[in-house]
């Protein structure tokens, strides 16, 4: 027993050296510090930084900055920048890139313009030291980004321009660092500039041309190996960081660029994205925040007034510069005060790039110890201010959004959305489930319901058990995305009847069906089963053929018939396509007539849909295949069709699914049958009423009109 206690006392001697014990301690800190400080209304990020101060070499000296902690800290820092690049809404960023440039300019030039004269004329540092310290003020690290992500406001325009400004200003500062180092060593010559420019060009080409192609090939070939996808992503992140370092810039730039390069290949609601965020936010990023705290030396305050004066001056200059940049951005682009506060909160934290600049300058003898210690105090103060400001702004933005009555109605509708996914072929279900998860509104409290219909015979009970066991595997798949899946097995005399009945029982809004298999040469594509579902339900129905992984598509191409805007389900399918486009970070290109275009653009504007939209006018539906020359192999083809009797129904629509299958066999494709009436109409009450005669009459009139038109055309030509 004595030996045990002696061993225990030896292991807990400060600083701790046992790697298992060190890792356990840090995990307990990650677990407990946010919980304890939440009661004091202190953001979890601050709790981790303060914990780092307490256990670090300048606190209780429980831990020292060894190679293991430095490694995990570096991983966490790279993770923050990678996730920021990955979560960046590229469509939103592209549409507001000028705003990012403006903010990047302000957040770079204002702190630099204030900082240089203060350091040179007030603190009496030389030119190189003053410029390097002033450039440090221009940097910022997205330490508070996890707060934005947690509150679900990462898609806000203010976040997009701040993240865009981050990469611009940090890149500029790190280039200044390289220039100052070259100047201090007397190497600032033509060769230096040629080498820096060439290495950055090579780095960019590898990241934006080579890496995406490798990633596409990898995701396609190892589609079922989900764990390999995560390992591949991590490999790309750290390889990019290494390449950036070789190119002459900081690794954090490489991590951010890796996020941009893989952005379109990792949907925001996918299981892979969930794994990346989960592991990063649970382990690596907290490690980085603790390590930032371990750098803080509180004792520098006691070393005389000089260190305190420098620390105070640096902090005031840094905060003032960032506030002015966010204020001017708000004034120019007419943002709300909450958005200004969010921009300030995200851009005011100094950590990663700041440390990189100051440590390099200190080691090179350009900066003294007072600047180093003052900067460390600056990091602590700005991280605290940034966390409080960001959390407060995020909460305000949520409240403002909820106060909007249109958003309230939308949210209420979205919260009740229910998707039904009937399964006939389990082998093809995985892609259909991924598709359903991507288009599902995250505000919906309802799960994705997976349905299997078993024939009503003597083997029914046994078949139900078999079906349940097969479907349970897909529940695990969905759990990786934190999406609820409800497995339903039912008995009915046929599949169509079971699907129809179940869609009414659960009050489904959308039915997602797999692409049908034709059994004979003369069979129609839309066979009796699907036709029965369409005739007996009024739910928005999507018939899907998913040829390749969703993330490998480059465009969504949509063909919309005339008068489609008058169908009740018009807004629903538009919203879902916009959601899919946003998740995949790809544009939507629509073929329709002028009236439908106006309705689509009006809906996009009214609902503030973030997807990138372009339209080509199209009206010659008799020559539908003319579209084929404009469709590529990596396009996601969507045909908006209509049920018989619908306002937008044309007889030609019946034959288009077969043509699409024949001429677009290599494309992923979806046929949408929108809801015709409002959901309160009971179709069974009108089952006796048939529109077939009327439809045939309309078809005859249309054909006669076309014949007369062609005759007149010929006559005019003669």
C-alpha cells in the first residue's frame, strides 16, 4: 500500500510527465470548465483559456508546454481555420466578395495606420519593430467561431464577410512578416519576390486544381468506406498546412485553403461534416484554447510599469482598430448593430497569427520581451472580449430573426415538415437517405420516416421482422448526421396502397421514391405502382435516380413547365432545391418561360434563399431534348412535372421521364410532382370526379392548334 501511494505522489509531481495523466487532466478540464463557468455566464471558450492560465507554467505549473501539447495545440489551430473554410457559404461569399474585400481592407489598414505611429512615436520602437507590431494588430484568429456555429448563425452575411476578411488580412500580414524578416536579414531582393510569388502560385494550383480532383476520385471509389473519408480529409488539412509553410506563409493559411478546396465536396449536413465538427469541437480546438492560456504570464504585470503600459497600449490600439473597421463596414453596407457587433466579436480575438508574428519577431531579435509579454496579455483580453461580444451578438441576431413574422411562419411550417422514404430496394437506399437528410429542414421536429410495405400473406409477420432488421442499419447511418430516422413497417395488399395510407397517417409533406425499374420494352417509366401513388396522394413526390455521390455534382439543372408557379407545392420544391444547392455549394440553373422566371426570382428574394440562381428562357417543350446539348455529366438534372388535372399539366410531360432516362443515363436525376392543392383537401371526397375527359379535350385542342400553326407557317414560307 505504501508503495502505491509513493508511486502516486511521484506521478503527480509538478509538472506532470505521465502522458496518460496529462491527457486525462486536459479531458477533465475540457469537460468541466465550460460547465462550471456557465453558471457565471462566462463563455466556455474563456473557461478553457483561464484553465490554461491556471495549470500552465506561469500559473500552478501543473503542465509545461511540451511537444505533445504543442502538437495538439497546432492541430486545434489548424482545425479552427479548416472548419471556417469548410463552413463558409461559397455562394454567399461570392455574392458578397466585394464586401469581404472592403472589410479586409478596413481591418488591415486601420489597425496598421493607428498601430505604427503609436509604436514608433509613443513607445519609441524602430521602423521594423513598429511595422511588425502594427501588423500584428491587423491580424485576428477566429477563436469565437465555435460560438457562431453553436448558435446556428454561421450562414449570416456578417459571418461570411468576416471569414473572408480573415484570410485576406492574415495573408497580407504574414507576407509583411516574410518581407520584414527578409529586410532584417538583408535578403529583400528580386530573388526573394520571385521565389515568394512562384511558391504561392504552385501552392494555389495544388490546392484548387489537384486536391479536388483527387478527392472526387477518392470519394467515388471508396464511397462505402465512410471512416476512410475522415482520414483522407485530415491528411489533406495537414498536407495543405505543410505546403503553405513551404510556400513561405503560415500553416493556418494552408488549413483555411484546404477548407475552401473541399468545401463543395463535403455537404454541411453530411455525416462526414458532423464527424469533422464533433471531433474538432470536442478535442482539438479545446486543446488549442488551453494552450493559448498556458502562454499567458500574469506576473509580467508585477515587473514594473513599462510592461503594464505597453500591454495596455497594445490592447487599446488593437480593440479600437477592430471596432472602427467593423463600424465603417456597418455604415457602408447598412448592417444592423447586431451584425456590427458580430463582425467585431469575430475579428477582435488575437491568437494564432498574432502569436506567429510576435514569436518570429522576438526570436529574430526584432522585438523585445516587453512586446512579447504585452502581446500575451493582449491575447487573453481580446479573446475574452471577443467571446462575450460574439455570444451576445449571436443571441441578438436569433431574436431579431424570430421577431420577423414571415420567418415565424416559415419556422412554424418547417418545424412540422415530414419526409417519407418508402424502400423497395435496400441496396439503393443509402443514397436516397443521404438525399432526404440534405433536403430536410433542420428545424423540423419530425424524423425522416423510412417505410417498408410487406404483402399481406401467411409470411407477413416474418417478413416484417426481416424488413425491420435491414432498415435498422440505415438508422445508424443517419445518426452520424444527428438526424432522427423512424423505421415503419406495415402490412398492405400492395406497396402503392401501403405508401399512400402511411403518407396520410404520418401527414407527410414529401415522398421520396427510388427510380423505377422497367420490366418490358413497352413499359412506361412511370408504371402502375408510382401512378397509383401519384393519383391517390397529393403530397409533393420526388422520384430519384442518384448515379453518383451528391457532393460530386457541379450544377442543379431544373426544367420547369409553364404555370408551375400556380401549383400549391411550388414554394416547397423550390426551397428544397435551394437547400440542396446550398448544402452542396453549387448553383441552380433553371429552364422556364418568362412568367415562371419572375415567380421563381420573387420567391427567392422573399424567402431570402441563399442559393445561386441563373435562368435561361425555354418554352419549346415539344423539342425538350434541345436541352441535352447544355447538360454535362456532372449536372444534377431535375424535371418538374405535374399530375393529370394540375394547372401546369401538359400531355407531353408523360413521355419526358422515359426520354430523360434514355438521354441522361449518366446523370443523377429527379422528377418532381408538386402538391396541387392545399393540404386540407381530402382527395377521397373527390375520387368520383374524373378530369380525364377534360384533359383529353384539352390535348385534342392543343394538337389542332399546333397543326394549324404549322400549316400557316408553311403557307407563309411559300
